[in-house]
């Protein structure tokens, strides 16, 4: 399911820790990831902003969100939204996101 979500995304950004040249130890380690879905024209939604716990508090999540948002805006996508846990709202507000800026409320299908 994770592979399908990543493959179906419009944009996936990742932060990789690579060993120093000559240090050995193998390949890169994934320390952060963010992805966005989009119609490619007007709307995009940022999902799954993740930073490994050992690397949190260093500005990596901020960098991921800013770079993903900038990439989407540079592509001409003017409506960038995201879904976030309530506890993370202050983090995203500090990056310029607003909760319901025009009173628009999202709705989720719950079945009949």
C-alpha cells in the first residue's frame, strides 16, 4: 500500500543520509519524507510529512514542507492544502498554513 501511495503521488520529496565518501557502511538511510497529490493544474494536497525521531527538532520537517510547497507553487498550482494532526497545527501555521482561511470545511465520506 505504501509503494502504491508513493507511486500515485504527484510529488515525493525525501531526505537521505549518505555515508561520507570512503566511510563504507553501505547505502543511504531515509530520514525524512513528504508527498503531495495533485490534479497538476489547480489543487494539491501535502500528505505524510515524516521525519525519523532521531532527526526531529533540526528543521528538517520545515525544510521538507517549504520545498514541497515551493515546488507546487512553481508548477503553477495555486491552491496548496494539507491534512494534519491537531497537535501539529502550530507547526504548519508557523509555515504559513491557515485552518479554514475562507470558512471552507472539508468533508469525509462515512458511508450510508
